[in-house]
């Protein structure tokens, strides 16, 4: 095997001496192992690996040549296995240059998995936990048609293992939102000194912030300041895995898991029966304006907030609803916090889908906020996007309707493709177990897509059943795929079982020409 940075891995290995031979080496140095009989010796590490055990008897048909190697399996010879490989033209042309695609074209050798790991958290939970980096967080806040931007956003590291994200949507002036922007983090720190449960920490911090805001605004001796209020949606991530969200008002938090939007907050509006009953129990009332929006005492479109002290006696409270969940780094793409200037016009799933089309969280945040304005939002539009391990995965369709991961790979599971691991391409196989019925089962066939892209399973089955010999059948199937127009390599293995030759039929008729349209593959 030649020593080069991009190796051609389509060569056919010929069994010898009853054992399978292999070459071993390291990618960084292109150091190949020396073949010595049935053992592998690496130049860097001269210790030979284990001898590969004998396998079954194999008959291979490569073009027009057949080689056979026999070995014992449990003291008995196995049956004959037919193998056929046929080479077509290379199907992939990623950059339109006409050059064949190699491993380097897909970036296999140029990529390393270098995700920073939270070591203490990984030890505590017994599994690797990637670090969520604040430097990758995307955010945007647009004025819209308002005279001033009363939205505020903030994200910070409270402790080494604790991250903080928050959006505040002020009303009646920016005073309440400004205060929470400045001091909410402090109240969380203070609560952490007394309590370890993050849900209790957030509840205490919200109530303490509300109480302190009242004292702060009272110093100005201006009654209008006491009518200022703000929503608050706060997310705390501990150890990179424990996520707790607390919220009052109608700002939202949403987690994208496996491409689906998972809403983590509930809007506190008078439309909710439980919220409306509390308002009425406190002596308040609910009215609806000309566009059908419910308001507390005809003044406030939410039933929970920090501030709005003129409505506390009518049941408007600052106690947040909270939710706790475990982040799944292999399934979760991002956490998004938004104000109502965005979520009033875009659904959670629309936001999720749009962000998944972007490579960069900052770009995604800007696009979402701009889209809300284009849809007619008159309010301030603010969003924070916290990328998690799988951020950046998306699916596109090419000109013939074939779906691709990130526009590059036509499959979602593979060995290798390390540049797409962070986008959800995994190496975990699907598996299936069954019991062979030798009186009924004729053969087992393994094929690559150069064959099964143009021949259905039943067509392959029927064609093999017309043949007397597995090697002959393998050759016919691979040749048939080429005649149907396959441009890819065509490979098949046929393993004969007890009922081989039992289900022959003389009624099968095959066409010797086929294209994508006639086969219905692109219909």
C-alpha cells in the first residue's frame, strides 16, 4: 500500500495462508505495519498483534478472476460465498471540479476531535461532558418601531461550573429591566450561598430582586417609576449538564432537541385560567382590548413580572415558574431565550428551524431578530442563542432531491466523517437478530449502494434465485447494476444457506436498460 496522506481504500484484500492480512499504521506519520505471515507488526511498535483466526471459505469474483481461500470453522468447512466487485465512475463531485473525491476531500484526515471537556463535571457524572463556551454565544437586540429599546440581555460565568443567561423585556420605562440586568446575577450569587437547589435559588433571586427594586425606585420619589416593570427569563447551566430555567412574564426559553423545539417556559398572561383566577381572587379584573389581548386591570398584558408595584395588590406576582432538565449533548443543538418582539410573530419551531440553517450563533441571532421585524414586529426584538455540542447540524436537498447532512454527506451514520460528528453523524449501528431457518432460507446478500440504488431487494432476490452458483449470481448482479447505469462502485456478497436453489422461478423477465426516471428513484 503506498504511503500518502490520502489513502485509496478501495483496494481488494486477498486472503492468504488461511488468515486475513491487514496493514496497520498511524495517520500522523503514515507509518504502515510490516506484514509477516498472519501477524501485524508496526514500525513504531514492534510488538506483533494477535494472529487473525481462520475464517470461512470464501470465493471472490473480482472482474473475471476468482481466488479461493479455505479454512476450518469449528472443525468443518463452510459453504461457498460469492463476492463481486465492479467499478463504475465516481459519483461524488463535491466542488464541481470533476476531480475524484478522496478522504482528504471530506476532511477526514485534517480534522481532530478537540472539544474542551469539563473534567470535574465529567468525573462527577461518570461521562465526558463538553464545555459550553460563552465566546460562542450569539445575541441580538433590535429597536423595532419603538422610541427606545427597553429589552436587556446578559450572559456571564457565575462560577467555574455555573453559567448564567437572561433576557429582560421592560415596560413603563427601562428602569426595572436596567435594574435586573445589573443586579440579578448578584441575587443569584447570594442565594447560592444559602441554597444548592437551583430552582429554589432562582425563586429566591427573583423575589429578592423584586423587593430590592421597590426600595430602589422609592428613592426617586416619583410615583411613575413604581409603574415600571419587566419580564425575566433566566437560565442557569451547572456542570455543563444541569439546566434550570425560571421565568415571569411572556419572554421565553426554548431548547432544540433532535431538531424539535422544546418549550421550557409558559407565558404568564390573563388568558391562562389559573393566572386569571389568581388575579380575580386578589380583587383585580381582566379586560380585552380591540385586538383581543387580555390585560390585568386594563393596563398590563401579563400576570407575573418584576416591578409593576401598582398592580401587586391585584395579584401580579414576581414568583417564577421553574423547570429543570438534563442537557443531552448528543441530541441538543442550542438553548434560545427570546422576548415577545420575536415570539409574538415566530413560533418556537420556526425559530428552531431557522437557527438550524445557520453555521454561527451570532449570525442566527441576527437573522431571527431581523425576520421578526420583516414580519411586522413593532416591539423590541431580543434573542440569546447558546450553542450546545450539536449546534450547526442541518439538512439540504440537492438538485435531484437527495438529502445531505450540512450539504455534504448523504447518510446520517458512518464510521469516520469526523467533521460532521458535531452535527449528529454517529457511528452507532442499528442491529437486528434473527434465527436462520435452513429449510426456508436460501441466502444472505450484502450490497453497497452502487447496486441497491438501482435494484430493489426483491429484484436482487429473484435474480439470485435464477442462478446455480453464488459466484455466478454475484457477478450477474454487479454487472446488471452497471448496465442499469450505476456510476458508483458495485459490490455484493452472497452467502448460500440450506434452501439454496429451492425457490427458483422461470417467470422473471429483466430489462437490460434503466435510468433514474424509469426506476422511479427520483419520482
